[in-house]
C-alpha cells in the first residue's frame, strides 16, 4: 500500500504540474532505491554513501563546517552577540538554559544540515516557536525535514506569503499518505546550486552515472574475490574421479604442502595429476585503476583536493604547505557553502540588523611562523593592537596593549598631526 500511495502521488504531481513529468527516472525512484545507471547499480543519496570516497567527502565537508562556531553580530561589530538558537538549535530550557535531554548538539545538528545539502542539494528545517505565541513568537528551536519528503512549489503571492512559495511535506508514517502545506515562515530552506533558486540540484543525481561506475567497480571486485578467481591453482588429472576421490586427492594435496613447516617440500602426484597455478588475468586487474579514477572523480564533484580523500599519488596544485592548501580549500570549497547558511540564518532566524558569520580563524592556524609574522606586520603598521593579536591566540590581554603602534620606534600611534613647537619670545638686546 505505501508503494501504491507513493506512485499515486507521483502521478498526481505530474498531472498538476506539467513541469514535473512522470519520467522513467521518477518511476525508478518510486520502485527502487534510486535511479538505475547504465553501469547497473541503483544510485540514490543513501546508496551513494556506500562508496567510501563519497562518505569521506561528505564527512569531511560536513564535519569541518559544523565544527566552526556560528555567531551573530550586529553590523560591523567585532564582538558576537549571544543567540541561544545558534548554540542550542535543538532547544533548551528557557529558565535554566540547559539543553533539552536527548536534543542534538550544535555540531550534530549542523552536520546533518550539511549532509542533506551535500547529498540532496537542499536542507529543510522546521521553525518551532514559543508555546506562548506559536504563530508570531520567536523561533526557539529547529528540527530537520528529510529532503526527499519535501517539495517546494510556487503559488500566487499573497499578503501573508509575499514570496509566493510553499512547501509540500509528505508524512511517510501517515497511513493515508496525506500531504501538509507549510509557508516559508514555518520552514527554513537552504538550497544548493540550482536553475531557478526554488530547489537545488542533487549532487548525487548530477553524478549518478559516475557513482554507478564506482558501485559497479566495487561490486565487480567483490565478486572477483568471492567467485574463486583468486584461487592458488588447479589440480588436474586425466582419470575419471568420483566426488569422494576428488575430495580425497584435494585433502592429500593440502595435507602435504600447507603450513610453514612444509614450505619448499617436494610434491609427488599420482594418477597423472598435474598442478596448474592460477593468477589474476590482466583484464580483471584493471578494475583497481578504475576505482582509483573514481576517487578523483568524486573529489572533483565536491571540489576537494584528491589528497584529502586519500589519493596521494599525484602532486597537488593547491599550493605548498598545509596553510596554503587550507586557505585554498576554505576559499574555493567551504566558503560558498558557508555563505548559503550565513545568509539564510541572517534573513530568517535573526532579528533585523544582525547577521550570522562563521569564525574561520581556527582553520587558519596551521603555520605558527607565518601567523606570528602576520601579527608582527599588523602591529608595526598600526592595523591591529597587541591585545587583538593575543585574543586571536587565546591569550589574556596585557596592560597598554589596546593602543595602536606605529613602526617608528613603536611609539603610541595618533591620527592627529603633531603640533609645531612654540617660538620663544625674543629677548631684549
């Protein structure tokens, strides 16, 4: 029955929305765990995680971004403002400030959000407001929605919904298969790369054929090892042997030559038996090269340097040193994902005049020599103060460390021009 209800929903959606036809891919999504690829395996957002490189890429990106603190700032202020919703997105007791028992920590919560983004290309969060005012009150906690159970759609804009967008949410536990319609004020949507800004493209769906090849190569290797193609050799004889005689010959051969104590023994075969060693055919061993290529392909899909996924055979063009590689990784891979979350949280969860920003400083702490040289340059050129540099290193401030210094003899810096020395009065002759 659930399968028939899901198929009926797809048929109804294709009739109501001409832009969403019922294709063979949509049918395979209903009938199987994903769309079938030309390589053979079905590929979906869940089965793709069976590829080790995909699991590592999602865990690397999602864990790294979730580990960075997300803070709220007002304007260009340097000091963050306390926002319990960002520190305890799973909710907390408003009186004691203690998180609810069993609620997700901030890292687990945001890591799940990024996993949805990296796999489905969309992340949906339910905004749960205060009990006193569940319609217009502030958001006190959030909960995840499975991206494959949510479908955003455009409707006619109204005064209550000026954006003209609603979210159709499917409840898989509902025996009647009913759908709920939620406005944007109740759902936070973070879309990935897309064509219309309404819904992001699934990276797994975009690379379905490449991931199908990775799953097929892995399955082929498993079958190669499990089918006996890697047996040591074959005992061959011209005599007609019964099953019992064949087993007896095999046991005699094994008993004579197995074990370290019988290494380099000379075997004597009777009844015309011959020993033929067996190895891996060259055409069968090429799947190893195919699996190596899939690691590079998945690294290219997520914009990750291949060496971060374990491919260290090739030289990297991301710069020399851990710090330079980290800067490139942050600038070209992490920053676009972080900006999506910062802008979505700032627009829909924080009060007006406040914006959310990630603290990226912890990811730039690889080279202590370069870091201290940058502090010295900033201090001697009146860019930062001594206490600001110490705060960046987690050290306590020192007296007098809040003054800007200029390079000449490191004297206290002042923007006012120096006053000319007074001319002494002329003395009488």
